[in-house]
């Protein structure tokens, strides 16, 4: 049983070396968004942006509704998205906080 365990560990190490294990740089993308919000008590916001991941750019769309808005605001946001497996990993529902 000990020999089998060693063979499995060795095979796992060899596969990781051959296939490559993603580094932090490979699993992190840069996100740039331009968002416009407008409202009076209830606000509506939408925008667009780009995810740069693995040397390629992918379009993003942003939309939402909030309470407590007054006026019109436009903002540009730049940040990072980490632990991405693929560009599709960024899809989802997010909340400002």
C-alpha cells in the first residue's frame, strides 16, 4: 500500500509539472468599468466595462437598482478579479459594500 501511495504522489507531481499549475498572475484579471447612476429616491444604474484576462479583453455589462439616490453620477472604476478559472468565472451578482 505504501508503494501505491508513493506512485500516486509521484504521478500527481509529474502531471502538475507537465500540465502546469496556474500562478496567481494567470488567475487574476483587471476589471475596468464605466457606470452611470441616476435617480430621485430610487436610482437606476448601468454601465459597461472590460475584463482583461490572459492577454485578451472581454466585454462586461453592469446594471442595478438602488434606494437613496439623488441626481446623476458617472464613475470609472478599476480593480482586479482574482481566483478566476476562466473569463466566465466573473459572471454573477455583486453588491457594493
